[in-house]
C-alpha cells in the first residue's frame, strides 16, 4: 500500500503557520499532488469539539496536566479518523501544529511534564511527521500579530510574552533534538517569500522519497 508524507508546521503564536499551510497546500495541489490540509487541535469532528475547550476561556481554565490529556485525546481522534487513512492512501497531509506544540505549550510549564507528553505520544499517537517546518519569529512580533486577530481562541496568547519567549527557545531546542525532521525558516519576511522558502524544503523532501 502506498504511504504518503506527513508535513507539520510549528512555531509560536502569530508566526504565520495557518497562512503558510494553506499556501503550501495550494502549491502542491497545483503541481498535481493529492493533499489533505488539517490542523490541531482539530481536524476531526471529535477533535474540533475539544478545540473550543482548550483554546477558549481564561488562562487558568485548565491545569497543564489536564491540557495534556485533552490535547492527546483530540490528537488520537484526529490521527485515527483523518491522518492515518490519508497517509495510507498515499496523500500528503499538511498539519498546522502537532505533538511538538504540546511538548512546548504544556511540556515546558513544569519540569516533569515533557516526559508525560512524550510517554502519551508514544503510547497513544505512534506517528511522527516526515518533515516539520519551524517558522521562527521574534516573540514580540508574533504576539502582536496574534492579538490583532481578535478571535475567541486567544487563551494561550493571554498567558503573555513570557510564555511566547519560552516557546521560541523551546522550539529551537526541539529543532536540534529532532534534527532528522526539522527545518527552520525565517518568519520575519513577506508571506510569499516565506512560502517559497517552505515549498523549496518540501519539494526537496518529496524528491528524496
């Protein structure tokens, strides 16, 4: 059976992941690839229901431990219902965030939590991206962009700049820890130029299949 490619985009809030995921999907489709564009939390009916629980409300609505369980439940449903079937049929799956975001947003909030995230991911998810694009951006710029959207899904933005700074540092560390699949791009540039940089990395990855 054919096996597709699983591509994720990661970065702090406001780094442009959603926009770049859409642009990447459009470019790949124009080149004749069968593409599934999805996001986390979300991507399946059950996961979308959990999305509103974790992204809306006050910052202290949930503990980090509870968030880990909620994100893992959403991810499990997403992987079962959408990601694995699409990969098994040979499609390219592009996902706006995946387990690396949980390693950062929850795993960094206490010394013991990263280990819990990794253990639950190994036990319940059991899939790793083939390629992860890290859009690196100054946290002050990213937070300003994110807050300017004025949506109801700003619970993590409301934690403030300190969390975003920790996330940026943490993502850079992850890019070294998982160097076999991470590629870093400069998020502080025109969206179209950034899209070209990302597409070049993806095109190189696809040539290596």
